[in-house]
């Protein structure tokens, strides 16, 4: 009994000596305190979700861009036109009243996305023959300067001024029948006049700078008296033939004409 009591006393004394040399340390947080700390951090993050969402969206966009998943910006003709300074066009088709078709080219100076100035040259000719008889040759040439105004992405109105000339040559076989004599001058009729042009069309400019245009309708109105060369008429033997030729030349001199479906293939830079 005494030995066991003595053992307990020694054990208690040694335990007190072990902890007597140690400095008091901060007690470890309890499980409840840890839970409270974690809960407060979660709540604080909940009220700051806007920044985290923006950051996550930005990261996703960057990832998609790197992977090539994001679609490129869709640019329309108006935006492409605003980034261009000029355009060059080849005109393979321009249907008209007097001549079935003319060809030519044009150069356009682009001021901004809504307006441009262009110079255009068109020409065409055809010959008329019957049973190996040379009857007539006819040609037309138009040089014009136009202002084009865009009221939409590609739709535009245009107006301008120009010089139009017709050249009508009577074939040798028909001339021999009509005049019944030798004509000392060149058997050619020439009609020249100034014109005002009014029209509408569409012009699409793509991202690769290829430009496609259609002038759907263009009205040409002669102004002034113009100029005419009709010396050959005096040699016409038949008065009826002479009157018909005079009326035709008068129409070319004063009559308004129009063209339709003018195709323009070009490149902008």
C-alpha cells in the first residue's frame, strides 16, 4: 500500500517537472471554430461572384480563341468599303438600247463608307451584213464621271456627267445602192453629245477585297445640241432613205437611252 502510494506521488512529480519547463502555447482551434472560419470564407466568396464569373468567362474565351473555336468577326460590305481607298473594275457586260452590249472598265476613289467617285469608259460595236453584202457598221463610246452614294450595306444611287459618241458607217454595198454614185467623202455619220446619267445598283465588297457590282438601271439624258456629221446624206438618191436616216441620227442626238444589268468585277485596295 505504501509502495503504490509512493509510485503515484513520484509519477505526479515527474509529470509536473516535464511541463514546468515548457512555455504556454496557444491552444489548437476546435472543430467548431474551424467550421466557422470555412463558412465565413465561403460566404465572402459568394458576395464576390461577379469578378469570378468575368474572370472565368475571360479564361474560357482565351481558351476558345487558342483552339480556333471562336468565329471570326463578320464584316459586311460597308465595313470593308470603309477600310478601302480605291477599286478597279472590269465591265464585261453592259446591255443598252442602241447597242446590245458594251464592255469597258472603271476606276473608283472611295471617300468613305457612304460615297465614292468613279471614272468609267464603255465601248461597243457591231456590223450588219446580209447575204455577203456589207450593209452597215455601228459603234458607241461613253466616257463618264459619276458620284455614287450608298444608302445601305451595298445598295447605291449614282449620278454623273459624260460624253457619248456614235459612229455609223454605211457599208460599201449599201452605199452603192443608196447613192447610185461615187461618194468622195468617207461614208460615216458621227453623233456626239453630252449626257447626264442617273441610276441605281448594288456593290458587294468581300473580306478578300474582291468586289462584285451590278448597276441594274441607268438612264442617259442628252443635254445641249451636240455635234453631228452627216455630209453623206446629200448623196442619197432616194428621199425616203434620206429621211429615215435623218430621223435615226436625230434620235441618236437628242433621244434619251438607258442601259441595264451592267456587271462589274473588281478588286479594292
